[in-house]
């Protein structure tokens, strides 16, 4: 009883700090562990991994937190010979799995993320070229949408929640625009080979897509749904994240390819390179990186070195190592809540 009261008191304190807007190094960083098949929960105030929640052998690649900060979703992506079929709903505060949503055979969910209501969510179904709409309260699939592309990998949502954007890395590489509130087919926009990472500008006017195999970034206008620009990226750049201040982070690297590895920072408005931040001192290496932005802090997960580094994109200071010994970290997200695992 005392532990339960203390946990609720701490949750209330976190909520008060969230409303006050003062949480520079607070809350919880959630990390999807590809090697470990788990989700790590790192307390940012103490820099301690509070919990490591097992997901299973169908290893997750991404994790996303609900807008209210209370829940998280991850997908059973799985190794190539054994793809998964479930999206996993997580209670962040208590570090427990609430349930698994079955997307059916030949689904292989990679990215799952909440809609603005913190109840419904979308999940890419890479092997069936569909996007699932999920009700996390009932743990059911409400409907599916055809993407019109091949190997839909990543999904992002327009600021008003009316559209979903899905990158498909198969064939020539495309961006699919899916109209969530309308009964109409998707608009499929050719971008470049290996279309993978994507980000939507804070005002929703542009979508940036990393054409991983073409070493380019395609910029799509959200009104005309046309590619209005294409800029150079480093080889095998596979992720994009944007800050509210208009900084765009794009790391490069891939398993099995020895490349100098950097996080390139672009300016959203001018599309020019502001800086290149060396990862692993910029030395040639193999492996890819997960990235996440909160404020102007760039979190970079390194599955090879099993650590997470934090770069200040505004001050451009030396990176800070947040955590060691993470089991193949990849995608990340943040919750304002602290974790208080339930006793087993």
C-alpha cells in the first residue's frame, strides 16, 4: 500500500513538472533492443536503466509513446527467417505488457505509433503491404489500408492526424499518402531507391524521405504531393528526425558496410548542412543507428557499441554518453513519466 501511494505521488510530481514545461533531463527514455528482444527503460534524471521488459524472440526495432505519455507500442518485427505478427502494448509506469494485438500472418509490423487521441494507433505491415488501424483499448485491428507500395517500413502522421505517410523501400522506393478519414486510394509518390526514414515538418508542410540506396533525401510538398527538392545525404542514410526549431538529423551506416559514420544536421528552411557530428569519431565502421530528438537534444543509439549518446544540436558541444550495455539498441522515444516496476 505504501509503495502504491508513493508511486502515485511521484506520478503527480512528474505531471506537475510536465505542465510547467521544466523537464530538461527528466522522464524515461524507452529503447527498442534488437539483439535482446526487449525494451529498456532509462530514467533520465539518474541515468539508470530502471527496467528491461522482455518482448520475445520476434525482436522489436522501434518503440513509440502515446501523446499522453502513458503507453508505448512496439512491433514484433523479427529476424528475417521468423517474422512476427503482433503489436505489443506497454504500460510505461509499471513496466509491464498490457496485451498483444494480432495483425495476422504475413504482416511483420515494423513501426507502430499512436494517433493524437492516445487510443488508436497505426502499424506498418511490411510483408502484406498494408497499414493497420488499431484500437489499443480493445486490442483489435479496426481496419487496414493498402499502401500501394512494396515493403512499407516506416510510418509518420500529419500534425492534424488526418494522413499517414508510409515509406516503402522495395522496388524503386516510394512514399504513400494514406487518407485516414476518407475512403480513397493512397497517393503513391516515387522518391528514390531504398526509401526508408521519414519525418514530417512541425507545420506539416513538408515530408522528408531518406532514399537510403541513392544517398539522397527527397522533399515532398504536402499540398501538391510532389517531390519539390532532393538533397545529398551520406551513403546509407536510413533515419530522419526533426526538431521543433527546424534542425533535421540524418545518420548513416549499415550492417556489413564499412563507412565513415556521421549524424548530419540540416537546416529545415534552407536545406543546407549545418554540421556533421562524427559518431565513433567518424572512423569507418559497420552498423546502423537509431535516433530520437527531444528539444534540441539528439539521442543516438549504437547497437555495435551498445550505448546511447546525447548530442546538443544547438550548442554543438561534445556528446554525453547516457548508457552502456544496452542489448543492441535501435529506435527510441520519451515519456514524461518515471518507471516504478510492479513487484513480480
